[in-house]
C-alpha cells in the first residue's frame, strides 16, 4: 500500500470506530479493525455479530462464576 492508501484506510478505520463508539458497541479500535478484516475476507457480518454477542455472554458468565458477588 502506498502512503495515500494507508492514510485513507486509517481515516476509514477512524470513522468506523467513531460510529462504533457512538453506537456504544464497546469495541476498541483494534477490535473494529479485526472485525473489518474478517468481513473483507468473506466472513458473514451477521454471523460475526452473533459470535461477538455469544463471546460477550460467555465472558460475562465466566466473570460471574469467578466473582459470585457480581450476580446479586
């Protein structure tokens, strides 16, 4: 990639990350970049969204199991 393409890609990532922040997705810039790369490589966006939601549910369940005081 030339410098202009890199700058355009970074600008696009900044915009998408800002949208993700406004939508309160909880995704950081690196996570947004990973998700974009997966979609660009053919991963179904709807399936990817379901995987992210499931991973969050699993993480919350594990956290609750480790710290029972958070489940009150």
